[in-house]
C-alpha cells in the first residue's frame, strides 16, 4: 500500500511516528492482523516494513520514511482493530529523526 494519502507522518522532537489515515482505513476495511517491523531495524522509504491484513485487502506496509525503528505500537499485536479507530491510536511505528 504505497498511496501517500494512506499514511500520516508526525515528526516529534526525537522521533517520527507513522500511522494510518482515515482514508487508508476506509480503503482497507476492518484490520484483522498487522505485522510490524523489529525494533532497531533500519528501513528505507518505500521498502516493506510489515504487512496489514484487512477485510478488503492484504497489503505490504511500505514505509513513507527512512530511519531506524525505535518504537512499535505493540498494542496492535493483540488489538489490530486499533488501526480502525482514531488516528491517534492508528499508528504503526516510530523512527529516529
């Protein structure tokens, strides 16, 4: 899923958080499973950093940024439906700035 409108990027002081926009939520439908990248792994913009299994599609989670993964939303392991909620809760991971 490489459509830039499907991801939001929030740059903080030390990290940048990546999440799923409302438009992305609508395109996927209810999320059933998400595979997140490993902490301390390096990712490059456009590379696959995981997978999203949802009602309407199974898609690669293509990172919209480059960096080292410093935090993942591990709540998604048990509650992938958080990706169907508010954008505040619908985040995947953070990279260092």
